[in-house]
C-alpha cells in the first residue's frame, strides 16, 4: 500500500524523522561518559523515547487516517500502539548500547538491583502487551506474570513487586482493549479474553501475596543475621572472655578471641565443647562441676543473673581461677546463656603490678572492696596523715569521717558519678584532718576495677596525692587577684563578682540593694605633701574605719587610689542607708595622726539603688559614679543619691567633652575682659581675661562646665596656649592705644603649669617678639600648685619672675590656705575669693578674716585683689581695710575686647566723681 502512495510514505518518513529530532534535542546535555549514570539521565532517556514516539505518532496517525489505511474508530488505539512500539524499540535498542559500554561495566556491579528491576519491568510489559499473542501460542501470560511478580518480590521486596503488578495490569488492559478493537482477537472471542485477563489478575494477586510473604521472611532472616553479626562484633570487642551456650544442645555456639586465648583451644574445639569439658570433675570447694554448672545455668535461664567463682581447665591441664557471670540471652527459638569469664589469676598479677607502680610514684594507695565494706590503706597513705599501720580501721569511714564537712558533698557526688559510669575516673580534691589536728589537701583518684552482672561496683582502687602546697599557692594567687594588697579589702574584680551575684539573687527573690561610691577629698594634697608612705598609712586607716562602720551583711572594697565602695545588702531601707552614709562621713572625717602630725580628709559619697536606679552591674557603677560627681560639685564632704537629672547632666558633660575638641578650630571659643579697679589711684589699668564658649546648639556654655572637662581630657594645654596668644596680641594693642602700663591677667590651669616647662620660654619669647614686657602679664594660679613638694613649682615661678611676669594666687581662702606660701614663693598678688566678699556685711568673722589677709599680704609685699564686688557697701569696707584692687559687677560685667576702651573711660570718670564726692563730704 505504501508503495502505491509515495506522498503518504514521504509523510510517514518525515513524521519518524521529526520524532527522532525531538528525542535528540531532549537528550542534549546528558553526560553518558560518567562512570555512574545519574538517575535523572535515565529519566530523561525514558522521557525522550516516549516523546519521540508521541511526536511521530501524532504526525503519522492522521496521515494514515486520511489515506484510508486506518478505520475512523481506530486512531486512538493506533496512536497508543505506535508510541509504545517506538518507545520499546528505543529502549530495547538503546539500553544495551549504554549498559555495555566499556566504561559502564562497573555500573553493572554497583547497580545490580536497579538492573534487575529494569529487566523485570521490560519482561512484565512485554508479557502484558503481547498477552493475546502468547495465549494463541499456547503460553499462559498470567502464569508468566505471576512468576515475575514472585521473583521480584523475593529479590527486591514488596514495593517493587506491587509496582510491577500494577504496571502489568494497566498495560494488559490497554493491550486487550486494543486487540478487541482492531479485530485481532476475533478468533478468541470477547469472553475468552476476559476470562484470560481475570485469571491473570487472580494469579498475579496470589503471586503478589506469595511475594510479600517471602519478602517478609527474607527480611526477618536478614535482620536476624544482622543482629547476630552485631552481637559477634560486640563480644569480640569486649575485654573479658565471653562464650554463648546453647542449653538444649549443651554446646558453646559463640566464643570471642579472648576466650580462645584464655583456654588455649582453637575455636572449632571450643565451640564443640560444653561447660563440663572446660572444668575439672570437682570444684575447689568439693562440689561436682557438672551439678553446680547445671544449677547456675537453670537459674540464669529463669531470669536471675549469676555471679560466682569457678575453676576452669586449660588445654595444657593447668587450672584457672575465674569469676563467672551468667545471664540469659533473648532468642525467639533457642535457650541461650551468655557467660562472661574474668581470669582472676591475671587480674591479681595486674593489680600487684599496679599497686607496685602506684607505691613507687610516692602516692598513698587505697583498695576499697565495696561489696565487703572493707578498705585497705597502704603504709605510705597512713604516713601521709601521721598514722602508723593498724592505727586506723580497714573501713571506708576511716578516711570519710576525717574529711572536711565542707568537702563531703562534692566528694560523694564524684563517687556516685563514677559508680554510675558518668565519668571514666573518680577524681576529687578535699581536705582530710591529720593525726595532729591539722588539715591536709589531697587529690584522690581512683577507678572501679570490678563490677557485678548488673554493673554495680564491687571493687575500686586509687591513690591520694598531697596537694597542700599547691593549694596554698593557688589561694595566694587568688587573693592577689581578688584582694587589695595595701588595705586587705576586696578589689574591683571581686567586688564586681559579688555585686553580680547579689543582683541575680535580688532579681530572683525580689529584694533590693545599694551601692556606695566613696572618694576621699584632700587625699592628694596629703599624699603629695607627706609622701606616699604616709598616704598609704592613711588609706589603710580609712579602710579599717569603713570596715568597722558597715554591717556584717555588707561588702566593702577598694577600687583603687583613694576610691572605695560598699555594697549594702539584705534590702536596706532608706533610713538605714542614710544612717550608714552619715556614719561613714563622720568616721572618715575624723583626724588622722600621721608621723606626729594631725591630718584631715573628708569623703564624698555617691549612692545608687537596685532596682530603682539600675538593674545591671555596669549601670549601678555608672549611676553611683554620677552621684559621687554631683556630691563633689555640691561642695564635697557630703553624699548624693542618683537621680535622672544627674544622668541628664552626665550626658551633657559627655557631649561637652566630645564637642569641646573641635570648638577651638570652629571659632566657638573667645575671650571677654572684666575691668580691675585700682582703689588707691582710682584708675583702670588692669583687666582679667575670661574664656567663653558659644555653642551653636547649647548656646553659652559656662566655664564652670567646660573648663574641668578640658582639664580632664587634656585639651586645656592647647586652649591655654591659644588664650595666651590672644592676650599677648591684645596687650600690644591696648598698651599702644590706652596706656603703656596696661596689664591683663588670666588663669593658668594646674595641668598646664605642671606640663613640659618649655611653655614658659615660648611665652616669654612671644612677648619679646611683640614688644610687650613681661610685667604686662599677670598669671593667676591655684593654691593647690603651692602644695607640690617638688622643686618644679618653685623653679617655674622664679623663671616667670625673672621674665617680669607677675603671679597671683586665685580664690585665696577656699583651699588649703597658708600665709607661709606668700613668703616661700615669689607671689605678687593675692585674690580674695568672692565668697568672702559676699559675707562682709553680714558676718563680722569674715570681715576680720579679710582684714587679716590684707594686712598680712601687705606685710609680705603682696597686693590684694577682691573679687565679686557687687555694691557700694562692700566697696567701702574693702577700701577701709586697705584693699588694693577690686573687680565685680559693681563696676562692669565681662565684655568683648571692642567695648573695653569706652568702658574704661566711663568707669574712670565715675571713679573720679565718686572720689571728689567723698572728699567734699
């Protein structure tokens, strides 16, 4: 037919070519040269075969239908037959080429189960697809399919056999339907084919059931073999000799290599024997070996493990004294008993060698027979605690009763852990009381050397090592790490650990605590004046007073330097905290006799509370420190509680410290000048330069805020140099424009004064370059500088005096004032602090003190400047007392440099008018 229809033949050829092209495209990218073909490659190969057949059939079947070669009702079945035929052809032709490629031979060995499954699938598909034809040839397809299902079930298991039966059923139904529709089965008849397939399905179901049963049986056998293999592995790895007895046959069926070596027999002879064959006729106690063995075995079979001593015979006829443990082995079919045999002769020799080695190490040896309640102590161990032999009973209580009560619980727990198998060795450190009553630290180590059938310890051997000296060294190191060597108080590290523990306890039980920070006021001056040795004596006395003041439940520590801290525990009430703080302030403030001198220091205290103020150790520290800072700012020698306002002030101080670094470069710092009036001459020839900071966000920042921050951060030296340069330039201008004798005074920070002395030479050279004499400059210093016991202050003041620079003591009377400084150092001016000037009208004692300062200063050749003059009454009192200069708001506030010339003229006119009015009156 095709020969008479060239167009149809050509179309069919194109359809087959299209299918082949699609299959080739789908197989692109698959690497067939690998040693092992991945699963996805097999899937793509099968999919490509089906897709190629589907494309060819989809193009070819319509052509045959149009040409009249197919009946109108046949295309669907014809399409399915075409697809399956092409796919089967590709698989049958392609798989051998792939599988028997020279580089694939290893795959056959590695993937045997997969190939068996594939072969079974191909055979089952062929049997199901060609069932009618096989039936006509006299072959029973149902029987063939059943055999395949049974074979697969036995070889590959239930999953494969059930999947194969499903595939056969589906393919068989499709093939039968196709045969009936095409008329190929007309000779057989519909009824015959239906009976055929019903029979095939029934046979397949029976085969499937048989396959499942067989697969289950094989799986059980495999599991049993695996269990036996694991058991053999376990007994081979055991350190003891192990045998397994089949009680019904009275023969050993298993024995490990250790048992073979112990009895001196080869494995075959050992496995063919019985317990009686390995024993003498009678045991050493006179019992019949056969009768005694029978009773032990029967008891073990009844579920009662047996442990006993037994005499065995070796192959050479020698006797072995052994410890035997019998227990029943679970088995579904046989009565089995496992025997664990321990050679006591070898063990005794090993123990003797071990004891000799332990004794040679210098340690004391103990041997504890736990089951018997006996413990034997070596002579060296007894001598360790001062005892002679036979002075202590051979019981565990002999040493346990002499163990320190604080160490008993840990020691017993270490024993229990080792007995239970949680630790490989028993190791514990504890104290034991010696014969003379002293305590000795020992390291006790031991190991269980014998257990019963249930794993309970029977015997334990160990040593005692004297570690007393090591413990003393560790304690010394610990104390050095956690205690202050000078005062004996706990240090910062130990205090933090204790505070952390207390915080956690308070959090758990809902309790409270308080933290006190204590800083000594005036300690540095005493330490610098009298020396560090006297300073250390003072610190030790302060520590003693703090320890005597706080309660037993409190915890005091030294943080370092002159800083101390106290932890108040047990939920102290506010009134209790106030009372303790007040007592600390009073006690610390008492006089200190040092080297024949009486000295005084005070204390500032900051307090933070848990949990009101903070809930962590770091926050408690930080807030107590903030409160301490506030106490010092309020005048020292007092206490302050933390508040949220203090936290805000601290944050502001931190911001100031951070932004002050760039303030000078940003041009935010500038100088104002306040006039200083010469009261005797009634003229203005002197001003004080005062530093100001105009912050772009915070506005005007007080010098009282930022100057301490600058000193603490070290920026004050750079700022001081800048102030001097501004003052020197201003002096040159004003001495030319206002008066050749004009002076400017400004404060020099103690930090800068004590820094590298090169600043003095730099400043003097700068004045010389500008043509400004040294006497035009007045440097104001604090009284604290004069307490420096070294020679630096004296030499620097003398160098300034040699350069013509005048020196003034600022805020005289507020610190450690002493008129002796005025004759010991080259001082030109004394500035009375404004706090004294403010009290001139109300307090006669202040007036007397100011008069005394003025009179004594004049006697020593110093002139006096009064600060903070705000009214005429104060001015009149100072004039009457003979004060030389005055400055304050009565005359003028600090002003920018540009306003000073006009202000000076106006002030001189006012002073002239006032002087004339006074003379007329």
